């Protein structure tokens, strides 16, 4: 059964396909209090429990992946942040 509008329901992919969310997560993660970090991790565990995710994710794991992805994208000459890196010669 499709929801109103005919679009199929999306599967929850933490840290997944939205580059804006990944970039925002890179900047915010280090300023989150431990309590908020725990709440987000428990939300991610519930998402797995109820079938929205294939594995249990943690906020630290998602942030690490987002930082690595952003760094490798920045190395591309066409990326808007490429000029901020020093040459690696």
C-alpha cells in the first residue's frame, strides 16, 4: 500500500545519501553533549529494531564516515572547498 501521493516509503539510511546532512554532522558532532549523543544512539538502535535500518549504527560511526567522505570529495579539483587545502607535494 502506497502512502498518499503515490511515493514508495523510503528506508532510513543514517548519514546516507544527503551530502548537506553529512556536512552539517561533521561540524556539529564535536559540540554535542554526551546526553544528546546517547539519545541519538538510542534512536538509531530503535530504527534498527523496527526494521528501518539493516544494522545498528552509532553517531560516532556515521560522523567518521561523513568526515572521510567530505575529505575525499574536497580533494576533487571541482569541489568548492578544494582551495582551502594545502598542496600535498
